[in-house]
C-alpha cells in the first residue's frame, strides 16, 4: 500500500511513494493497482496516458473505483455510490 497524504496528484515526479510503486512494478513485485479516484493516480492527462501505457506493458491490472475503470473495457458510468 502506497499512501501519499497531502501530496497532490498534479505531478508524478514529486511523489516519492508513487515513484516507489513504479519501481516495484518494474521489478515485477506488483501485478495490480487499485485507486479510489482517478485523480489520486494523476491529474495530468499526459502523465495518466504514460502511466496506463506502462501498466499495460508490465501486465499490471488497473482498477479505478470512481469513475469505474477495469483496465479492459474502459470507463463505465456509475450511478449512485459504491
């Protein structure tokens, strides 16, 4: 579990826990990433595209709960709260 309380998702380069997670992914110790909200992964569209591409290359499953994203079928509109 990688927590970055109080750190913005605006820029991935200034997020030590995020960088550690990426390193662990490259080493093959992580096979899935789940976030509660997409903005917690990144608020930059460019960074998000790069991150998701990297996950795909490393065969890492990505799950986002809001908006719901399963890594295979894209984003799904969700009504109500989980």
